C-alpha cells in the first residue's frame, strides 16, 4: 500500500507547497432516496467505520448528485485534507493529458528525459525502463525506491532514482513504488516546462472547479507526484465523477476516453487473494477493486472509489490503520444500499440526517475540572534527556480552556485546548512553520490531564496524557496513525521551585 515517504514518522513537515485559491462552486445535491440510496445502508456504514477507527469525511454521489455526506468535527467541508498516495491518480491523469498532446509516449525510455542525470553506463534493465513501467509499478526494482530516493542529504532525487540498481526486467513484476510516481512528475515538468500542479491547473482543476489545492515539492522544486497533494473531500468526489463519466465534465471532454479506460483497467496482476482489494489488479496508478470498481487511495484511508455498475462515486478521508476495513464497510453497507428503488421513508432520512449532524472525533473522556488544577497551572517541568529533544512541559488553565506548552530545540510550542469541546487554533508542535489544529482536554482523574490535538487538514490526531504528582510529572503521548510507532516513549519531568524553565 503506502510507502513511507520520509523517515518512519507521522510528524507533519509540509515543506514547499504551491497554493491555489479556493472555489465556491458545489456539486448538485439531492436526498438519498432521490438517488436510489437507502439511508439505512448509510447508517450501517457510519456505524461500521466508527468501529474500525473512524473517518474524517465521506461523500456519496449517485447519478451525478451528492446523496449523502458528512464530516467528523473538527474536520469540515471547507478544509483540505492530505491525500498521500491518492495523489498518484492525479499524477497519472497529467501523464495521460501529456500523451494526448504529443509531449511523450507510453513507451518512451525513462532515461531519455534525463541525459544529464543518467549514469554513464546504464544497466540494461534501467535502459529498458519505460514510462508505462512507472505507471504500472513494474519498474524492475526489488523494493520501493522512495526511501533511498529521498534519503537525507540528497537534493537531486531524479539522479538518485536513476542510480539505484534495477534488479529485475521492467514489466516482469509488480512492486509498489512511490519513487516511480515521483519520476512521472519529473517527466511532466521536463517535457512541459511546468510543475505538475501548474500543468494540471488549466487542464484538470479549472474545468472541474477545483481551486483549493496544495502539492509538496522536492528540494529541486518538482512536485512529489506520488504523495503531497491536499484538496477538499468534494474535490476528490469531482475527480471520481470525471472518471465515472469517462473523462467528460459538463459536456466538455477533459481527459481522453481511451486514457480513462486504460488507466482504470487491470494492466498488471498484483495478487490472487479474492478477499483483498489490493489483489484485484493495478492500472495506471489506479487500483482495481472487487465488485468491478476501481479507486485511487492513500495511506490511512484516503479513497476515491468509482463504481461504474452503480453509477456511483465515494470520496473518503480518514485516519485509520486498517484500510481494508473501510472498503469492507463500503461493500457490506453501501453497495447493497444502491438500488433503483428504495422503500425508505422520510423518517429514515431524518434519522440519517440526525446521525450525520452528530458526527465528531471524540473529545477526551473525563471531568472538566480537578482540585489539583490550580496548583499545577503554570508550573514548568524540566524533562529528563530524551530522544525527542523535549526540554520542558507545562500546563496552564483559565476559564473553559487550557494551554499545553512544550519547549524543544526549535523553541516553545503551545497548544490551546477547550475543556469538554474543540478549540481551533494553530501550533508549531510537530509542524513547521505551523499547522491548523483543534484541541480538547479533560481530567481523567485528579492528577491526570488528557489533551487531544487534531491536525484537521491531515489524518493525524495526537493525544497527550500528563500525570502530575507534586513536583514530578510523566508525559505519555500517542498518535492515531503513523508510518512508524504510534506510541511515544514516556517522558519524565521535574518541577524545580525557583526556576521558570
């Protein structure tokens, strides 16, 4: 599935991103029953995904209209969300457009685009690598190249990719390879003179009304291609609907129909498990699914699912570790809920509306106050030496809110949190230069304060558990999903009277 793009960590490092203003245009809406969608199936889907760890949003389109949608607060319709490898399907679309405009071909050798960065004596397998092999993840590498391509200290990712050994004949086997998609982005920039995001802006984003978008870049200014794209849930839905309509949007041909057919067909085998949606075949940066569906997907449950037989599209953002569980919920609850006739009543739709209105990432369980809060408030605890480099921790409380302060080698990072509810703000904790957050806190017991920090334009939610015993404190923290460990080592800290940190 998703490869770790940097070090094995969940931490948010946005890097250089191209920013485009937002769009106000909306897809048409209708009631579930008007689109032949049974509200009971949507309710079952919601219950199933919450049991699996919870979504951040979903949008269900049928017959071209949004029939059901929801966001788990503090996530919301107007906020973009990291897509991780769902970015790959957008990158592949750019390749299809460039091919249709005569900029390159499927069988063009990869090294032909980069004569100055190719080894002087390329191996036969590297010389045999074609654009189609990048698209189908059949480059001949024995493992994903992304870790080696982006290793610390290397600035020219293209040169590093081309220097790696190609152990097998290109086209001979499927190995998921985010580095291959990065190379597609580099090729687009090479042949068009535009960054991937700029190339797609007039050709894809503008026709679809997608104008809320960012895409990370490598040190050389090339969009990362295989990850790094952030858009709103509705933008993902628009993209899926375009593919469902075989490349036509509002009567205008946007993507060649032949490309849509090729990209979403099974180009290579990637397994034989009939119960796995990662073993149904792979196209051009699209996964084949069970039930004759296909999808783009990204780490921690970012999905654009296209269901041609049902004339439906499902867009999902989330922060889950078990992505198959989300797809299972789609097939178990939403697939049978899509039928031309439904016997649902107005009361059934009202129940669904009521349930969607209550969607929320759970705040920490506990009490709103503690008799120890006043004594703890403002005390600075100095941490023992730790790998995270955290130097001091403190909590402060005022009416209805609190502040968690953490100092490390980069400076002081503060998180303001609501008591019993979400409080929106910004922080530099785990994010440079800063990230939008919503945070909430509660007292688990008299001496333990729990603070949950939701980075609501990402999949990540970090939870701190701070337990104070006089002048001693322990700080435990975990994150909901990660490319590495989700549990951080517990910190031990001491308050030294007379010192302010």
